[in-house]
């Protein structure tokens, strides 16, 4: 969606994204928009016969030790992409690495970026997954061809440190759209999630505290979780800080189609609410107040709903050219843009943990804190997570940003520093190398020297 379309008042439901400089296909957007826990579980239940057939096929198909398949639920992004590139650069000749794409557009985009790619669906994607010794995913088994995965060495990189309870730890997850709240169905789903967890062979995490949550949520076997750091965070720390910031600002300008000049950048990035509309969408008066604040502070607000989020943010860019859409349609993977951001506004999103590595202010804005915690569940209290500084209204957000960017209110910066200290055990930009070394060690292969 172009900036002009946003300003025209068109309804916005940003559900998926494009790689830097590209646009996602309509097919990919609709697939992502349709997902909720209940709908996803329903599809799994209806696909049980295909899982059984795939399991039978895996008994007869030998796996190729040098064939690795990669996939990511949002496209060419997340930790799978830097791991693919690093592995291709350092593994000895003979290894075949294939990115399994969800759509023809994603496949073509990958090939344009020099990434070997095939569609994950259909016979070819099934056969590649069935023959691959190693499969690397970031969201779920459906990142590759889920029906050919039995017997592969599965690396689950995940896509962020969890604050929200996941899988086995969240009763909200154990529902099916056409049979909600039925006890036997929930028991069946718990059993299926446990079996899926037993298929994961390596789960890299950023810290021990994150690892404890992941181990519980996925029901993992001992030794599967390894503290290596998250590959998707390397882009935040590798290289010289001023160059990282300059590249990130150029990326934002290209995605939004508008220059930043010397303006400070604030990013608003709420989390997914399982199909519900974001409660933090400003009303007309709040958009006006935001626009005035941005003008007074020579700042730009980038609005980035979750890839699966729902809600109409069109009025913001229509109110001021200092309010800009940075939805996943315009920039799929936000990690490389974070060094351009001077302050983050978010709620329960794992983006807070990533941004904390930069030690810049985070304003925690959650109008539905009690209701969300009661429904989804959190691994720690929102009070602890936010450093006691959560706010509920946009005028409070602006006041907190005012103090954070002027240096008169240290709470937002202190909260970020504390998150970084607790949740990241590595800050050297070499997470991807550690993950590959851990993977090769688990496979019994020699790890290459650090490049």
C-alpha cells in the first residue's frame, strides 16, 4: 500500500510484509490475515491424515546429510535468513541450502537476493523437506513443508523472547475454531503440541531466563535449548554504530518514501491480539495531539502494527506527514530498521527485548493490561516487564516521550537497560556464528572458524 493510498483514507489492515524495497503478494497477505490460534489449530486437526501419510513416507525416504531447508513464517526474514547466509558462506562445498517459500513472489524475491529457493507446497517442497537432514524454522513446522518433517533435525529459531505465555503454558492457545472450549479437543491439542515439541532438536535462545520459558512452553527434551543469542539481533550490534544508524535511516526512508532529515524517530509497534483490534489506535483528537507533539519536537512517528494485527491506522498519516506507515507491507523485517529509532512505544511485544540491546528509551503503552494478562497470560507481571512505568493513554505516552528524549525522565531508558541486562547474555553481534556452531556440533560436524 502506498503512502498516497494511506492518506486517501483507505482502510488499513496490515497483515504481512515485503522485503526491503518490495511488496508482499495479496495471497501471502490473506494467508497471514486469516490466522488466529483457533483457526491454526483447526487446520492442524483437519490435516491429521496428511501428517500420517508424511510420517509413513519418512520411513522410506533416506535423508541427505548435506541438504538443509530453511523457512520463515513472514517470508525472507527473521533469524533464518542470516543463518542461511552465514552457513552458505562458511560450510564446505557440497552442502545444498534451500529456502522454502510460501508464495511464488517470495520464491522470486529470494532468488533475486541470491538465495536458492523453491515453493514449500506441492511435491517439490514436500520432497525437499522429506530428504533434508536439517530444517530451520522461525515460527512453526509450516515454515517448511510440515508433512515431510518427521525424522529431520529441526532447529527452531523462534521469532522473539516471550513475555506472553506460549503453547503448553497458555490455555488460550488450546482451542479450535469449530469446537471451542471442548475438553477432549483441548487435551488432543495439548498432546499434539507435546509431540511437536519432541520433534525439535535445537532451540537457540538469548538467555537462560528465555530458555526456561521456551522449554516449558514447547515441552522440550533436556539439552535442546542452547544459550547462543538470537541471530536476528546481530544486525543491531554488528559493525560501527554510526554506520548502522545511517543504514537504518536510509532503509526507513526507502520503505516510507519520505526523507527523515535530522528528525528524531519514534516507533509505535503493538503486538498481536489473536484477531482482535488493537486497543491503542488513537482517536482523531489523539492523532491531532500526536501530530502537534511531533512538530514541536522535530520528530517522526513510524506506525508498525503486528504482521497479524487488525485495525485502521489510516487517519494518522492523513493527519500529518510526520506520521508514517512502516507496516510489514513496506518493510517485512523491522530488525535492521531499529538502529534508526530513538524511542520505542510498545505494549507486550517481543520487539522490546530486541530494542533493549540499543539501550534507548522504551515507553510501555498498554490500554488493556489487565484483560490481556488474564486472557493470554504473561510469564512475569507487566509491572516487572515495564519497569513499573506502563501507561494507558496517548497523552501519557507523549509526556513520557517528552521526558525520555529530553533526559528529564530516566524511567524509559532505565527500563530498556534492565530488559537488556536480564534477557541478553551476548552483545557481540556473533549470535549467528554461535547458532551454526551449536548446530554443527549437534550434527557431529566440524564447526568452521569465526569469519
